[in-house]
């Protein structure tokens, strides 16, 4: 009992340390009012972890505003148009503008591009994404369907733009390229990560670097996406 008491006191003390953020541990996905998908031809699927917690796709929102896709989450989600596929050598790019950094959360959350999507509307969904945070970091991660990390929980890079502070705007240009048996992620014109396809394709990972492409957002995040395009030689 004394050990349990000491552990409880230690945990309480940690919560009082400078920089400790008790709210972060409680950062659960919220439901977006009037959620759902209103962009013709587009579909989506929330992360398996969100599903197991009872979240629904309708609790996130994908809408069209002018030439931009306006995403508001909700549970973490991938959105795509099934007609958007890429194979061989190609680059998928888009610009992400977080108009009000961290307006729906208490710490940075990422958004970015995914490629190599297979079985996207099933429990066997697999894809790879490169996403940026508004604090100067980025993450490369896959689902197959279990998640696999390529750069841990993220890494910093001077190429990734930083917001001046919460509520301020920040913009990231993200491009994912497949070329010469490698996958490259570039942010704001600088390649921040490169992986041999042999590290990405195989059991428990991607089926192929060919497949559907689209956008992925973490939970409780809002941004506008423009210029989503795929080019190939």
C-alpha cells in the first residue's frame, strides 16, 4: 500500500512540473457538427483505433470551399477519390493551410498526403502517409492495417514551417514521390525523408507503392487543401 501511495504522489507531482500538460492525455476525438462528406466522388475512412472507440466517419467533415478541400476532424481520417490512382514513377503533391494553428486541439496534430492505398474501404486498408505539424516537425507512417512507423513519432526539420503561435496561420507544401525504387517526402520544396521501397513493401507493410492517393488528417484538426495533383513522366 505504501508503494502505491508513493506512486500516486509521484504522479501528482509530475502533473505540477513546468511544461506538464494534463489536458494532452485527455485529448480525445470530438464530434464535428454537420459532419460527413459533401464533395462529389470523395469517400473516407477513420482510423481503426477511432472505430474501436466508437467514432464514426460522420463525426469528421470534408467540404469544398472555392478551389479548396476544407477538412475538419473529428476522428483521424483518410479521404480519397477512388479515381485518383498512381503507379510506377509519380509525384503526388498538395498545399495544406492551417488557418488557425491548434484551434481544435491543445498540441500540434499532423495532416498530409497518403499514397499506395489498397483495400481502402475495408478492414485490410493499407497506405503510407507523410504529414506535417505546424511546429516544424513531420511524420512518415503506414497502415497495413496495423500501423508501422518510419520515423518514430516524428522528427523536426527546418523545411517544415512553424506557426507564430496558436491561432496563427501556417502553410505546408507536401509532395510524396516514387522514383528509382525509393519513396521521397518533400515539404516546402526540401526532401525531408527517403526510404527504399524494400523497407515499405512486404508482410505487415504495403502491398505496393502503386495504388490510391489522397489526404490524411489526425484527429481534432482543421485545414484547407489546394492543388492536390499527381504527375508522372
